[in-house]
C-alpha cells in the first residue's frame, strides 16, 4: 500500500479533522461555514432559503475535504456526515479509483483519532500481507 497517500477524516457536520499519519503535521481542520448564526439568519427569511443555504454550504464543505483525498481515505465520526461525504465522493468520477472506508464511531480526543487511523491502516496492511 502506498502509505504516502492515505488519510483519515473524523467529521461531523461542523468540522472535519484530517489526519495524515505520514505527515509531520498530523491534524488539519476544515470547518463548515454553515454556522448557527447563518442558520438563524436564513431561517428568519424562510425555511426553504435556510435549507438551500445549508445545502450549498455543506457541498462547499465536502468539496474542501475532497480536495485533500489522494488514494485511500477512512471517513469516521459520530454523525451521518461521513456517509453524506461518501455519497458526494461516489458521484464524482474523479474518485472512482479512490478506496473509501466508512466507519461509525463516537467522539474521540485528538490522540484517539490518530490512534484509530493508524490502527485501521495497520490492520489493512497486515491483511494484505
């Protein structure tokens, strides 16, 4: 396995914590721009406008994350955001050769996230040996 191109992404709907276990800087965050304040502001206009705004901002959030994915990615976290990102990636032909693993987990500390990603990819390496 090309360990230079693997990535773990712990995420919920507000933040994605990118974990590259082969990088000197292990964690990098991408925050969704759809905040509670924006939700309240657009909800005051109409519920339909709020849902459209949320959808646009979620798509931009997923696009930012997808730009970091190179070869193999593990999506994990406590919400269904990981599944939504997986569906987003599957619709894009640029990701047809990318291996995507999805696992439901709870909330983790930063150290637990790194350990989870290392363990996941180490187990895959052992299975392939």
